[in-house]
């Protein structure tokens, strides 16, 4: 029984080594292996492995010039342009395994695409900048003092606060 467990563990380790990114493995096969590893990391809730294999997946897709699939991945990570964390009711989840999706886009996707000369990297980076500007604007608006409503009322002689008329 112990020999069977050891052989199984050795085979699994060999399989993972085969899926590791190397120049000798065609990108299409690395992509398939990386997709499986991304899914496995998600199922196992392993954020580090998820991020690692996402990078391998993006590299394989970029090397194969699979721009449509890269754009779909980037759109999922980017989310709605005008989304902010304060909007909890929005159906888009801004994190995966505790990792911020926009941060993953910034650190794991855009640099790989840019290093391989894909023009799509610039478009995605520009969309990310716009989305982040919306978050900053929203945050700044929330920090500005809001007028107090319902404290006074406007009457014929001006603004009435309590028993006083200002105006």
C-alpha cells in the first residue's frame, strides 16, 4: 500500500513538472495544462497557485496570439468600469480567492501581454486606468461633507432654522 501511495505521489509530481512553463512545451499544451491548474487552485482555494498558474495561462495565450480569449479574461478581471467596492449589490465579484481582480490584471496579465508585444495590453491598461479613476472620484465624493437635509426650511422671509429666520 505504501509503495502505491509513493508511486502515485511521484506520478503526480512528475505531471506537475511537465506542466511547468518551459520553452520546449508548445503554448497550446501549456495553455490546457495551465487552465486545469488554475481551476484546481480555485477549487483548492490556493491563492498563490491560482496567481502563479494564471500567469502561465496568460503567457501561453499571449504566445499563441489568442487575443479574443485574452480580452475575455481581461474583461472578467476588469469588471464594470464604474464599479467601486462600496457597491456590494453589484453582481461582479471584485476578488477571487481574496485576490483583487484588478490588481491581478495589473500585475499578472498586462505586463505579460506587453512583454510579448500585444497591442491589446495598451487598450486594457487604458481601460483599467479609467476604471480606477472612477473609484478615486467616487471615494473623493463620499469624503466631501454632505449638506444636512431637514434641519431648516425655506419660508417667505428666507431660511427658517428653528424659531429664527435667516435671510
